[in-house]
C-alpha cells in the first residue's frame, strides 16, 4: 500500500503522550532508496544502494537478496533516451504487479522482472540492451506483457514466468514512426492506458493508440490510426466502443464510434460528436449513449437512433440506471424515463442552483424514494410520482464543504455541512434537522470526510480535526490539530494518505478500468443489469484465471506453509473498514513533523512517529496496522499496540 493510505491530510496536534519508539529496527548496508509492501504476504521489498532485499516482518528476517551490481548495466544510449522520453512515464522503483507474485525493479540503466517469493530474476533488460516501459500481468495465461524500447523500436514481449522465457516479441513501431505519431497526434487529452484480454485477443492502448494482439503468436491483428481516450467491449465480443478526443483549438469535443473487433474498422459512417459523454450501456444488439445534448439507443449496425426523440434536457451530466428506468440530471434538474424514453414524472425536479454544483449522492433508497445531496440542496422525491417529500429543500452552505455517509445500522444518510450534521431518514416524513448542537470545528473549510464506525460513531475528519459524534448528536471526542510549519506543508504536498482495501486493489481483471474516465454498464437479454467487469469475459478465461491463482497458491505453500493461512487472514482483515486515521502533525518540540495514528471509534491517538524529512519513505499495512518507516539505512517497524 503505497503512500496513498488514508486521504486525511490532517495536520498536527498538541499531543500529551511520549513518542513511541520503533518495535523493530532492521539495518541495511546503506541508505534505503525505496520500499514497497507486498499486499498478499505483508513482506516489504527494500532497495538500497547495493541490494534489493525481501524483508519478512513476521519472522523478522530477510528471505532473499539481490546484489544490484550483478545486474547493473553500463549501457547508455542517447537514442534510447529519446525514445523513452516520448512516454514520459513516472517510474516506480519497485512495482508489485497486481494479483501476481512478480515485481518490476527499476535500476539506473536496467530493469528486472523478479519472482517476489524467492527473488528469482525472470527477465533482465540488460541482455537485450533495452528498457521496460510498461508491465501488465495477464492472470489468465500466467504471463507478463511488457512494452519495451531498444535503440530502434518499441516492442511487445510476452514473458512466461513458469518457463522463464519470452514466448514472443512483436514490434510496435520504430522510433521514426512513433515520432511521427507524436507530432501528428500530440493535441488533445492523453488516454488512460488500459488492457483487456478475452480468449486469445489482447486489447491494449499505447499512448492512446489501440492494439489488438493475438496472445498465442503475438501477431498485431489491427491497430487504430487515431488516438482514443477509452474503449469498452460489447458483451457479444463483436463490437468495440471507442471514445476519442475531438477537440480543436476553439472548442472541447468528444466523439464516439464502434469498431468491428475482427478488423478494427469503424462501423458507423459518422462519429457521435458532443461536448462530453455521460453514460454508456450495452444491450448486446444496441447501445444506450447519453451525452451533453441528450440520450438515446443506437443500433450497433448503422448508428441510427432507436427512440423517436432523445430524452428531454441539455447538459446531461449523469445517468443512473434504476431497475428498468433511468434517473438522469440535465443541467440543474433531474427526471426519470423508462426504457422507451418516456418521462415517468410530470416535471423536472430542481436539485441545484448551478450547473457546476457537485452531486454527492443521487439514487433510489428505501421506501420508494430518491435521495439527492448536492452542493446546494438535500431532499427526497417519491420515485413513482416525482413529488418532493418535503416542500422545502435543506439548503447547504456552498462556502463550506459537504461530507456524506451512510449509517447502515439505522439505515439513515448523513450530511455534514457548516458545523452541522443533517440526518436523512427514508422511512420518516419529518423534515431533516441538524442532530445535536453545532460542532466547534477548528477549521470547517478543511473537513474532508464523514464515516460511520460500527453504527455508533460518526467520524468526521479534516485537516485540523478528527471528531467522533454519537447518532444522537453528542460529541464523543474531538481531537484538534495545529497547523504544521513549512516543512510539514511541503510534506503534505508530497504524500497523500488514502484508505484502500485488498478488495479494491486487487479487484477484477488486473484493474483494467480502474483509472478510466468513463465506464460502461451491461444488460442481459431480459434487460437486467449485470456485473460489467466479468460479464464480457469467457468461461474459458475465467477458468484459466482460477487455475493460475490456484497454481500460485500451491507455489506459495511449497515455499512456506505459513504463507497461505496468512494470505487468507490478510484478505479477511483488509475487507473491513479502516479502523484508523493517519494524521500528519507538528510535534511538541520545534518544527518536527509527526505521523499520528488515531483510532476512529474513540479518538485515541495510539501511535506517534517522528518524520525527520520532507519526503518520507513509509508504508502502512492496512491488514495488520503496522507502519514501516525509513530512516537512513534503517527500516523501522511500528506494530499495533
């Protein structure tokens, strides 16, 4: 879990207890350059000047080590440097490949692929006088797809870790060709790099160009000659929906078209060109597309609209499928239409007073109601009639942030705004009122989140406050924190801490759409929504992926019989809500910045670690709560008290 563990950015405090010393200090041969937590095992890979080492916290020992000089390359190339600069990649020194026991290690002039269970080097780019640009683990084939660059060209390499060999190499383009691509297509937004595998077809974007590869032979079946921002595969596997940036010097535009997956040819003569795309839904034989000026069903074959008229409204910025209907927002209003495009409410409902207002929640809730929470208003609407439950909206202060949450125990929705917490109960006809008195927040403008812990504590977190409130509005605890010095402020800019779980790190299919700007939903032949991340994938691929994961588990069991129970235990622990907030705080002595661990259920500060530099190296293991912090050549382990 990289420095992204708990998006709190909360600052620093008056703390009454002594700073705790590290439970374990492990010294390495020289100053540590980087560390990386292995999500599955909890091990820490440590890179210093001379070695790459795997540290096992449970056994408190190193299990393998690689001497960097054995793999260091003195190969330097101006040409290769020019090719690499085209990609402008942010290099992570240690990259653990999701859902795999493999990692990419970046050295000064070389790259390695290693097995992180035993330290075996599977690929060494020094031998090919090349560099690795990107790596993707293909779980179905237990293979690693690499995009590499040598002095002449870019190449795809397909590495089989079990056989420890390259199965095929395919040239993507020469330096000259890729430079032409760069000059012609440099305008517009960059695509989020994405990869998708179905049967023997591998779809991958490289700098916005979409490639279709055969994973058996490495043959490039086709590639686009235009850049795309995103792509989605239809559930019948015949159509590829592509979204492109169609902007010019004077306007910002987005275009949509359909490609034939066999040939890569466009199926529609003309793109749908619009200011922005809001929602896409695949129905196997047709597709629903919502965009700035309306939404409608389109035929996959010819792109013709299937409703006589688009759904009413302009600036359609969100569409939410609800049962067999669609709830949508047009400008500052919302309405409901059925699958034929017929409005289900007599009139639009105003939910904001500005089209730029943020929408924090909009969906159907219990008691046949729709709840909306925006920068401006909060209210509920009868789902059948569109009539407001309360005549007057709850009006929020736009000058203050809004943080929303859900108490699953009481089934009520909560919204914090301007020192007040409002309760929205789907089963009550009483207009929402603030629960309890105003909260004396130190920095109300810096509140970032609201979370309900165990149904009994409403935890509100900001840059200067960590607050626990009971469901009746009584404040249980309130920790206030002082602003750090300049060093602390620089630290906050360099490291964001955000909570993540094993589930969302390793969620399906190598995280293929996790970073996409757009998403696509799927409906089966009965019109029911289905899980988009798995629906388009074949039974053969799912079976192969399962076999790969089972084989990995068997290997891990053979190496250490204690690993597999640990992996399961970690998985179970990581599925739970994070119990702690991590707060950057100014220490009581001078300008020392500290990392403070606060327990959300009672506000107790259970740990305090001195941060001695402005760009700290640390990892937080959410499964165990342990913190690993680097100080010069020391890896300091702070265990849960």
